[in-house]
């Protein structure tokens, strides 16, 4: 016999599923056909709007290519320190994934995703053939 009311166990299960879905990370990609079309600028503009709404965000890696308008959008945004790794006798600065995970921001900005990780990175570039 059904009295028309929803099953409380089913409601609780749906609430738990909704909470799990909301807690998962999301990826937003700013894609452009070529260099210089405004991907980084658009990403930073969107990020500034999020920061103004109180979202906890940090800059992981941004490549401004010396564009002053793009650099200006970074003003006031927290930047994660880069990790220094030695490579072929030079010290290079790389995105620090472990530092980003420890910081746990709600939003992190990563530019120049097409990248080969240096030896010594958390996820090194796989070697050919294996």
C-alpha cells in the first residue's frame, strides 16, 4: 500500500548521490585555434569574476607571453610557488602538483597544458616503447 509519499530511503540515497556529484572536480577548457586568440585572457577574466564572488582560487601556471593586458589580470590573484627542478645542468621552474593538492583551492588556473614533465616531476614523461 502506497500513501503517495516518496520513499525516505530513496530520497536519502538521491541526496547522497547529489552531494558526491557536487564534491567532484570539474574541468573547464579554454580552447582556441591558434596562439594569440585570447585563451589565457578569457580564462583570467572568468577567474577574476569567480574571485569577486568569493571563490577560493589560485594561479598554478600562467603564460602571459609578455602581454601587459593579460599580466594585469593576474594582479591580486594568489600564485602558487613553482617547483624548481634541475634539468641538464639548468634549474627550471615547473608547476608543483603536490603543492597544489596540499593547498586544496576550489579553483586552480593551469595554462599551457600541453607540456612534457621533466624528469623528477611527480608524473614523468613516459619513455618511448614502454
